[in-house]
C-alpha cells in the first residue's frame, strides 16, 4: 500500500481554499466596483447593454451635481455628528455598566443583568411608535439629538464589554484598593486600559449601526436640513429623475465614509473580537 503524501494533500487543499476565498472576495467587492465606476459614467452608459465594465470617459460632474443641488455637506456633517457622538456616549455608558456588573457585588446583580440583556431580543421596530411620541413630546423631532439619545442605552455594548472585564483578574482591583485607589480611579486607570480592544470593537460596530440606522433617522429627520446622509441619499433614489449615474454618485458618497472607518480601525476590530473570543 502506497503511503499517503499528507504534506502534498495539505498543499493542494491550501491552494484550493485560497482560490475559493479569492473568488468570494471578488464577488463581494464587485458591487462596490460597479457602484464607483458607474458614478463616473454618463447616465446613458450606466444602463447600456452590453455594459461597459470600465468607463469610456471619466466625469466627476455627477459628484458636483450632488453637492450643488443637494445639501450633501450638511447631511454628511449630520451623519458624522450623530454616529460619532452616539458611539462615544454608548462606549462611556456601556463601559461603566459593564464594570459594575462584572466587578461590583450587589444584590440581584445577575437577575438585573439577565433582564437587561434580554432587551436585545426586542426589535427596535416594535418600540418605534412610543419612542417617536416621547421624542416628539421632548421637542427633539427634526433635531440630531432626537437621533442620538434613543440609541445611547443599548444592551449590546454592556454585554460585549462585560466579557472583557470578566477576563481581567480581580487581583488587579484588589491591589489597587490596597494602594489606596478609589473605585473611579481603579476603573479609569487600571481596568479600562485592559479592555481597550473591546472598546475599539464596540466603537466600530456601534458606529456602523448608527450610521446605517435608516428607519429611525427617517422618522425623526423630516426636514431636508435635518436629514442624515443615508436618508438624504435615499431621497435621491426615490426621485423620478432618470439620471442613474447621479444616483450612483450619491450612493458612493454615502458608502465611502463607512469604508474608510472600517479600513482605518479594522485592526482594533479584529483584535477586539479575537481577544473577546478567548477566555482564560
């Protein structure tokens, strides 16, 4: 019987796996490629059959029209402000709550945490009407703060960061207390730096979620100047104007900031997820 050449089989498997990954990568990147190249074409070339896989003539007039005819800069600022401030507040609130659930000992801690996390099973669409009524009564409709505050108290951030605080040894907290550090100093200077990877992962995940929170931003931002970029660009898609290249340019403007955020912070995201998946 001929011995099986395991190293050779392993090498063939790796080659096949790499080819398969490349195929899936190209398939996932193709919509982005088509979106960007279509935004640089004339409108008639976008719907041309057979299609031009590469623009025959490059034009940036579509982007110029987006920023000239629509308050796209204002929409972009609204989106960045809403997503950035919401995520910052979520990180602060989630870190403090997760520290309390993980390291502090108080009666009913586990029951409260289970009830708190159970709220993740309730879809936001169920609460959209009462949430809007409360926002309306507070005078926050057509305001960026009406888009921010309802998204601050989320259970996912607490659930994610609690796992990171659980992995931090209790001996560190005890040593800090022996050295005279109070609860606030122990939290800020001792344990918070340890969970930085988790904070990075939460920042990216929550930033993307708020950036793409189309339904709530559509309900709250009813006036043109109060719209976010996602809602504003969506109004271009609903326009009867048959200029498809113009609409592609608007969609590209909405997609590029998210791609840049993920590319810049993907290292923190990968590290945070991988560390959080391993519990010592």
